C-alpha cells in the first residue's frame, strides 16, 4: 500500500497518509524525497488547515507539468486531505485539512489521512493553532516512509 | 566575475537548508525582536514593517519568482524574455523587502537580478538560480508567518451575521434608553 507517516515529534503525534487514485506521480516524488521535515505552520485566512510553506525536495526535483496534475477546491476536499500548492523544482507548500475550510481555490491533492487517525490530525491542528496564536512554541513536522 | 552565479546559488541553497530548522537572522530580527534598521515604521509603529514586510516577502517568492519559473516551462520563452520578466516583476516587491530590513532575502534577490542581467545567458541556468531563490523565499516566508505576533489578532474577531444582529440590537437599545431618559436642559 502506498503510504507515509506525517508526524510532529514535539507533540508526540503522528498520522498515516495513503496515496490517492489521482496524482500518483506527485505522491511518488514526495515519498522519494522522504524523510523530510518542515516548520509546521497554520493557515490564517482560509480555515482549519495545517500549512507547511517549504517542503524541500532535495533528492528528486518536482518536474511534473501542471497540466498533468488533478486539482480540487479546498472547501470541497474531505477532512484529512493532504494537498500541494505550487510544487515546483526544489519544493512545494503542503496543506493538511483538519476541519472546515472556506477556501474555494484549487489545490493538488496527493494523499489522505486514514479514517482511524483523523482525530489525531485534528488534535495536531488544534495544538498548532494554540502555538501560532498563543504559546508561539516551535513545532516541526516530519514526513517519513511508512517502513522507516 | 565568471560563474559568480553558481557560488550565489550554492549560498542560497545552503541558506535554504539551514532555514528548514533555523529561523533566518533577518526574520528573527524583524518579526521577533522588532528591529528595523532602515528607519521604516512610520511613527515607530512596528505594524507597518510587519504587514508590508510579510506581504512583500510572500509576493516576491511565492507569486512573482514562482510564476516566472512556471511560465518559462514554455520553451518558447527565451532567456531575454525571462530577463525582462525578472526586471519587470521583482524590483518593486524587492524594494519593500529591503525597506522592511529583510536583508538576507533582499541581498539574495538583488544578487540574483544582477547575475541574470550581467552574467547568465543560458535560460536553464537562469531558471535554476530562480528556483533556488524561490525555495529560499518559501522557507523565509514560513518563518515570518510563524514569528508574526498573531496573538494580537485575538482582540479582533471577524463579525458574522449573528454578531452584527446582536450589535445592532444593543445599539438600538442604547438609543431607546437615551430617547426615554429625561433630558436635562443645560
């Protein structure tokens, strides 16, 4: 099964993410660049989304033309959706939807948090919101292949 | 002078990898310690450099540089056209980044523009350097988003319909009370 782990060591939390039927080549490039880590951020306009502004693709650059990528509107995406924004060359932005979003723009879905881990994702989202708006604690996110 | 751009790219790439885990000094200075050495910040109010600095950082990398690289995926876009786009799209946002004392990112961008204008003729070399700069900008953007003092915003909630109805009813109440109170003549 095509999957990876998204985890937050500072929070002691992690979720399992499965590939989708679409954008499989994008998923594969992402996994090929694992392990990778980023500063965990939070979306501040469009709703309850974890947002990573700089996912580094250090092993294999992202070279899939935009026309070959499927998109979906974030407000229509299911909770647990992992999506790319602006994947290109050396990196991408990544969003993880953990609750409602009003963002009608298109993103590139690459994975889905498994149903049994959705509550963990929501907990991570709430903790990150608290860190962003109150405690200012620095939280990193790591992406690792599932067998790592 | 020859091959300066490759040294610049190595420096930008190394800074990008550091920025995955460490906040760049310029972001720390402006968004955490509220120090702006350029004199920016009218009336010494920090909100201006925060707001304009964060926005211009975002626009410079994620919108302008990214889109130049993206449009140049069309092989009909020549090196000269990429150069024109760089000179058209980057300087204004870069000026704001500089004004807000986001100095490392500004220097990388200024030197990238110089290399594209004076040294690089090959379109793939231009795009390679711009791609490195774009990723550095993304990493810098992540930190300025994080260091931004969002807690200030807890005092200012977005009003929804119910809030406005409630506010309206209280305002009406206040006027009614005023209307029914005996007015003292001065």
